[in-house]
């Protein structure tokens, strides 16, 4: 095995790992929201991850609020999470906090 083949294989393997990470870490919450009828931009999920907000929790609460026909944005849900973080342990807790504040 020569050095060029090793470098190409290493680069391909690393690229594959990065793609799988992206699919699991960013795409999974997006897919859950999209297939639940409450589409969320990938940029919003990326922003949540950069702000260290729990994207799956926010998406679950956002989907539940949309299923209840409440007119809230994902930004509203995230704002309520940030202001009430110590009281929220599940998506249903977050939904309750958002509904009380409306």
C-alpha cells in the first residue's frame, strides 16, 4: 500500500463519518419536524445546536404546539426554554410553559 492510497482512504473514511454525524445530529430533528407537518429550516436546527439548545426537545414541543393549532414560532418555543430551563424536563413541560405564557 502506498502513501497516496492511504491518504485517499483516510480522507474518504473521515468524510463518511462527518456525513453520518451530520445526518444524525442535524438532519434527524429536521426530519421529525418535516414528517410531522411542522417543517423547520436546517439553519434553525444548526443555530439551536450552536446555542447548545436541545434541538429534539424543541422540535417535539414545536410539533405538539402545531398539532394543537397554536400559532407559535420555533423562536418563541426556544425563548421559553431559555427563560424557564430549570422547570422543563420534557417536551410536554415546555408546551405547558409556552401555553401559560401565551
